[in-house]
C-alpha cells in the first residue's frame, strides 16, 4: 500500500511538471516573438532577460524529467521524453537568440537587421528544431540498445528469436554515425554553409530511419546524406582525423622540427664525450696515485 501511495504521489508530481513544461514552452514562444518584434534596444534587452529566466526554469524541469526517465518503475516514459525534447529544442533556440544579442549589441542597425533577417533565421530555427529532436531520439534509442546489451550480458544466455549483443552493438555504432552526421549538419546550419531547404530534403528519410530501424522489413538508405555533399567537405571526418589534418597543416607551415634520430645522435655524442672525459680524469688520477706510490717506495731506506 505504501509503495502504491508513493507511485501515485510520484505520478502526480510528474503530471504537474509536464503541465508546467507545456505552459513554459508556450510562454517561451510568446517572449521569443516579442524579442523579434521589439522596436527599441531597451525593450529587446528586457525580453531577452525574460527569455533567459524562462529557459532556466525549463532546464530545471528537464533535470527532474531526466531523473524520472531513468527510473525503472515508470512504465510509460513517452510523455517524459517528449517533454524533454521540447525543452531541448527551446534551449537550442535560446542559444541562437543569445548569440545574436552578443553580436548585434542592440545597435539600431542591428535591430533593423534582426527584423530584416528574421524570416531566414526563423527557417533555420525550424530546421535546427527537428535536427535537435532527431539527436534526442538517437540518444534515447542508443540508451535503450545499451540497456538491452546489459540485460543480455547479465542473463548470460540468448533468448530464442531475440537480437544478440553483437546486433545491438551494431545498431549503437550506426546510431553514433548518424549522431555525428546530424551534429555536423547543425554546425553547418549555424555557419550558414548549408541552407535549411537542403537539409529539410532529407527529413523524411531520417525520420524513417528513426521510426522504423527495428522493423523486420526496414530497408536502410546508405546514401541518406549524399545529396548534401558532406563527403566533399573538409569537416566530413572523425574528430581524430580532423585533428591530425590540422596538425599536419601546422607542421607544413612551421619550420620542420629536428628529426628525433638527429636529436638522439647529438645526445649520444654528448654522453660519449662526457664518458670519455670522466674516463680520462679517472685514468689521470690513477696515474697520479701510481706515481705517488712509486715515489714513496723509492724514498724508503733499503
């Protein structure tokens, strides 16, 4: 009875938070619109402060939601994951807004530009929103795959007809690849090296992958990102490759370092010279000692 009471209390708290999230997202949208319709710097500054306050509130709800998602006794987690995705989408929008405020510094020219560029920025934000949700879905599915891997490993035996650890690991790897691609596309949207309409052209294929990758008749589109031309871009590499390329470029620009073998040779020459010097000193001391001993012997009376 106590457990049931605790569960009811928790569910009641979850319901209250989900309602607050919905209200918070609606309020965030209202303030967002006010930010971009502001006619002077003071108004814009005030609305930005309100927006910041609201996003901090939503982030606190997100922390609670993430804790609840991790609980095994909550069966229906879909409303929680949906709420988390909604908050994360608004967080991305806030980042954009904050960046604009910092760069435009509320100048009259900046205010005019913000209004002029607003439709394009709105289009970019819309694309960012679904890309961010795609990232969130990928992460949720990776978490689910990893939980299955742990479960199978703990049981130590395969259930007939169920997927193997290797199969789940394969899906984790595929999802990680998609994550890197989507993150790359987000960066390119921010840098304006990809237009929203180019990215939106792959939305259906990516959503099919996210929705149906575990269906028995799922057919993977291996050329999903081909039309974006990502393979032709320098950033289409793993971070390690990109780092090594940057290092290589720096190496070409800088004077060539002394080869390791040359350094070692010089070091060895110094060490050898020191050994020879020490050996010569030792030999000289020994010679002195012998000469002194011989002189002493010769000085003794017969």
